[in-house]
C-alpha cells in the first residue's frame, strides 16, 4: 500500500492584497526542497498573481471553492476548468466556513469534489464537528455523515483525493485539538475511508485548526496525521515555512 503523501496547504481565506501577497509568495517560493507537498489556496482574484509568482517552483496553487457545475448560468460561481486555466491544481471543498455561512451540505460538497476531479483538480474535502457536537458525543458520527456522500468518488478516485479534518471549535480560535484527540479522529477517518475503499488507506488526512509553528511538529508526528491545512499561520511567511519544515 502506498504511504499517504505529506501535505501542508495554506488557506488564505479572504485575506491578502497584491502587495502583501507578493512578499508572502516570494518567501514561500524560496522554501527549502523537501518531499512535503505544499500549496497555497488564495482568493480567486489573486490566482493569476499566484500562478505568475510560483511558476516553475514546486509550490502548488489552489482555490478555496469550486462550482459543482461545468459552465452556465451560475452567477458568481467559478468552474474547475477556469481554476485550471489559472494554474490551480488543488481546491478546498466543504470548508466549515462555507458550510456555516453559505449553507453547503455534504451532498453539495461531494458534488463539488466530483467536479474538481472531473477537471483534474485535487479536491481537499474538509470535515469536522462543532463544539456542541463534540460535547454531545457526536464528533465521529458527524464526520462519518460528512464523508458518506463522498463514498462513490472515494471508491473510484481515492488516489486523487485529500481529506482535511478541521474541528470547527479549533479554527481560528487558538484552541488546537490535542495531538491525541486529533490522532483519534484521524484514525477513525482512516477506518471510515478504508471501509469504503481499501486503497483509500493512501489518502492523505490533514489536520487543520490553529496549527502553529509551535505545535505543528507534535501534531504531524501522530501516525495518522499526514500534514496540515493552515489558516492564520499561512499568512506569515516565517510561520508557514516553519510548519512546512515540521511536516518533513
Ligand atoms: P486556522 O484555520 O489555522 O486559522 O485555525 C484553519 C482553516 O480554517 O483552514
């Protein structure tokens, strides 16, 4: 069985400017060579800037959402083919902020992941429970239900899918899941994935939620944590580079 790739993916969310991105991209582009796959997911308007700044480097470019449809009357949406034209190779789908603020259901998230795969993008399928769900003992059931609609595409395309576990209560709050808590959920996710498709044992399962330079090493040393999805710390070049090196 192929071992999961290790990834560090920056999620800039709705942050940045042409000027601040330029400095950040120059620093990230200069990262030391390593076997860790690195990507930055920028807001749509900056994809061209990212493409030009990272061209010829091994840092991949990504987006934070994709439309489930190929083209047509979907005002405000962006297709996978458009993202590919601007050099994107990965795309986040189902980030908890999109589930929360844009009402995305797990079925829609699965359709977006399928659209990403159909256009040659690697979907990073984000899952994770809220604090209320965790306290009620529903963390595993929540994550299993979020993954369930992706079963078909996991069965056919597991080699091209990445999963990110991001407990909602840990995102942007400074509260990280303890390495043991995160590992327990990652092991559960691995079991769920392989129950759907045995070859899904090689799917990378990333942890996200207040990953910092200071806690990355311990999180990434857990057996079922294959890297991280990094929000706030991906906007600070030195922190993002330190996190990349912690994953190597
Ligand atoms: P954070 O965000 O690292 O700022 O907690 C992670 C994410 O939402 O992807």
